C-alpha cells in the first residue's frame, strides 16, 4: 500500500532541503579549503640561517645537497636546510627556494624538483 499522495510531496521536499544543505556545506568547505591552501606565512624579518649544522657522511649516489630550506609553522618558519635529498627521478633537478619581500613582509618560496631542460 502506497502512502497518501501528500506524503510523497512532503518526503520529496524534505529530501530537496537536505540536498541543498549538503551542497551549501560542500561549497563552503571547498572555498575554505582553497583559501587556506593558498595562505602564506609572512614574517617581518627573514630568519637567519642557524650556525653550521654538522652533516654526517657524504652524499650517496643520486642525492643532492639542499642548502637553505624553510618550512612554515604557524606564524613563523623553521629551518629545514643543510641536508642531502634523494633525487626522485634521474631526469630531475632541485630548484632552490628563496625569500621574497612583499608588502606584508617576507615570504619563503619553497624549493622544488623539476625536469632537467635540454
């Protein structure tokens, strides 16, 4: 036995309201996620490199030296440089990171791997 016709409309409207809420929350989550993924850490002064860190051992085949590297942590940067890093693929090279001064302060542009040209 089917529910009365009016019940189908009520059920349909309820489902539509729920779908609208889900779509709205998904859109908010997407926009918020995009905004925070693009967020940068600005500092008033570039942090100085720490005193020389003693590196244990020499490079193994397929490793390159990462001289300066910084990782954003909350409202500052922490040192992550002076280390050997394994090359992900033989045709890749490391492009060093660098500091950029912007209107709001200094920002670290992280180093990255890219394919060798030529």
